[in-house]
C-alpha cells in the first residue's frame, strides 16, 4: 500500500514526511512548511478545513481532499492530535488507513503506535460512485416495475373474482325471487278461497307465510340491487307514473308485516291528483318497502307508522315529498352520519330481535339519487325517526 505519514507540530507545520511503500511522489515538502501547502494551491482551502476539524475534534477519518497533484484527482486523509503534535496518514483510496498502518508497523513501530487510536474509530460511510448509484437505481427501477406488474395482475384477478361473485350473487337472488312470489301468491289465494272457513290459528299461519315471504323478498331485492350497484349496472326504467297509486298499493302490502306486531300504518295523501312522477316504479316500490320495513322493525308492538305524500313547489314542475315516520326508539346522533353507507347498522336489533345486514338505506339512497332526488333522516333517541324523500315531478301538460 503506497502512502505517506506526516508528523507536524500543533500549529500544523511539517516536522517529517514518512513514505509507506512507494510513497506519494507528488507530495513533497521541507520541515517547517505548513502541511496544507503540500497538497497544492487548489487544495489549500480543503486542507485548512481538515486542519480545523482536526483541532476541534482531535481526529479525522478518510476525509477526501481533492488535489491536482494526484493523477486520481485527490487523497484521503486520516489523522489525530496527541501530546506530541499532529500525525496524518495520507492514502489515495478510501479505507486505505488500515493498510498504511500495517506497513508502518514494520517500518516505524513508534509512529504506528501513535496512529493506533484510529483503529478504534469506525470509518464514515463510503460515498458511492456514480456508476454504483446508477446501478442501484436501475435495480430499484426493475424491482418497482416487477412489483407494478404483480400488482396489476393481482388487481385483474381480484376484479375477475369480484365480477364472478357479483354474477353468482345476482343469479342466486334472481332464482330465489320467482319461488318467493309464488309462495306469496298462493298464500293470498288460499286466504281468499277459504275466507270464512279458516279458524284463527289457520289464518295466523297463512299470515305468517305471507309475512315471512315478503321479508325474504325484500332481502332478495336488496341483494339484486347491491350486485347491480357494485357491478355498475344499476339501470332505471323510468316512465311517468302515478305516485299516489304506487304508495297506496305498497302501504297495503306492508300492512301484512305491520299486523304481525299489531302496528298500524297511517297514510296521508293530497286530495287533488298530483302530477305524474318520472320514476322507475319497481325501484320506488323497493324504496318504500325498505323504509316501511325499517319503521316496523324499530317500532314497539302496538305502535304506529305514518306515511305522508305531498307536493312541494320547485323548479321544473315541483317535487313529490314522501315522509315515513315512526315513534320507535330513534337513532343516536353518532350513527346518523353513517346511516346511508353500505352495511351500516344502528348497532341495535329490532324491537323484537329482528336483524339487518345494513343494506336497505344504502340502496334507498342510491335509488333516490339515481332519480335526481334526495333523502334525509331526522331522528334522536326516544322520539322516533322520520325519513324524507324528495323526487322531481313531471310538469303537467298545458
């Protein structure tokens, strides 16, 4: 290992220059010369900084010093200050201190002993070359590209799996809806055909069949709607429709559920005919089913549910306003903000233990917003809940 070891006084003036190996031919100087001068005019400033660091901290390790005197462009200097003065080890490459000290141990044991404390100092991190940095960046870019490809593949597989799940869910719900309609229809037919011949227990059984079938049909409709929403395929078959007739029919159908808890449904509609509404009747029927079933579910036995339909003034022919109110337990304020999110639940079962998956109000909001309307909830513990739906009406023809 070629290098130099310089011994200086505390003011940095050269006392002796000791060659290791072939030495460093470009560095020469007479005793008494300030050691920064040895590195050439272009390196004096850096050498003075090195001298200042050495005076302050007592040690320097592998400090680079750029100089035109060296064909490689500079040196790496390590050194310390002790009672005798300064001792500096100069090498061309970083990390050369150990090799210089090994050579010096044979050539000048006493001088090697002076440098021995530097062995305990951990060298600073090596500054990587531009080639090394470029190679590392290339490697990282390749790893990032591989990760992006793997993520894209995983996303594609996840999308395909989700599509299969939505399709299967839609198929199951669709296949369940038809037999449920048959069950409801035959239950109604039996009740009509056997009217007057049924005992109270038999009539109660038929009502229970209709009630359970209607509840299941509501869940099936929600499952179909959720699958359509998640797949981005929910379509509205809108046409001018009579909201008053639709609301009356739906309330009549849901009275079956209400009678199971001895709950009355009070209906209020305007006396004069309302303008036609540009709606999807099937989706509005589903909306009413969800609002009424929730009102019945969270009302105490013997309570009442109120449904009010009215017309409100507004742009483009006005608005139809539908309110569904109950006198149940109400909803805490902290839960109101999440009420219309998918799978959001109030954290409570119905008054008689009825459960919910938390889809009904999310689907209600999607249906209302799909019609260009809005839905709001007003509720507090102990004073029941009111859900208000506003939908645009079709302007009357002149």
